[in-house]
């Protein structure tokens, strides 16, 4: 994975580089003092993530617009910066001094997020053909929120419209990519990309609560990690 360092001091960079030596798959593409100096490489090269010094987000000129398509890991010596990290949507916050094991956790987290993003991109334009009434229609997989059983029919719930389709849940589920869809209950198949939050009994998608079968809880947790 390609990454850059922005806004950390010289001593921090020395320690970071010592840790990074243990991860041969990581390729450092540049070190920058200011955000503006890093913009060009972000635009011209594929940068998977960046290590960002906390002093940068304290400056008045910080904005998420700088790195909309790049994961950000905040480096700080202040524990309360974890709140800022969450607010800005950063993937992780590393508190100094950084241990090898803690950095490994961050690398795995970034790698998992990148994998999920690639799968989402692949499915974004993929379509499925359904028969509703006497008509056949193509709908994009990424438009489907969930599928619900209705006797001999199923209801395909999308962002804009619901479709009633003559099909069993089992046969329809076979048409869906398993990395994005999961049968959470005998009567529900959900799009994992739209899970807002969940409890031990329900999943929330688009403001609606969907039950979790007790037989599916363990498998769902594996998908949601």
C-alpha cells in the first residue's frame, strides 16, 4: 500500500520509519510539512492512506476536502484527539508512543477498508434482472437495501422503489454477491453496505429495523468486523 506522511515532526518520522520497516508491503511516497504541499501527489499518484500529525487538524485551514479518497490515520500525543479523529471520519488514531502491535492493527484496518471499497466499486454498476408483473427490469445491486420474503413472492427494497418478484429467497440469494449481501433472517437478505448500526436483535438500514435470526448472529459478526 502506498502512503505519505504529513505534518509530523522529525523525531516522530524517525520512529515511524523504524516501525514501517516491519511492513514491506508499505511504500512511503513522500513526507510533507503542510497539507497544501501534499495535494499534488494525492492527485497524481495512488495514495492509499496518510499519516497525519495532530497539529495539522488544529490549524484553521484543515478540511476533509483535501483527502476525500484517501484514508487518514491521525498521529497524536493527546488522547482526546480520538474525538477529533472520529469527527473527521479518520480510519484510526494512534497515540504516541506507537507500538509495533498497535501499528499492525492500523495497517490491517486500512487494508480491510480498501478491500471493502474495491468490492463496493465492483458492485456499483453491476445489475440484476428481475421480473415484476409481466415486465423484466434491470436494477443496480448497489440500489438494493434489502430483500424481504412475502409468501410465494419477495419484495426487493431499493432506494427509490419496491419491487414484488415471484421468487424464493433461496434462489434469489444465489444471484447476489456474497461479499455484499447476507441472509440475516429466513425472511430477510440485507445489503451489508447499508447497515447503519445493529444490536443483538436488530439491524438498522435506512431507518428501518430488520430482525437478526439467532442462528445468524455469529456469522453476521464475522461479516461486520
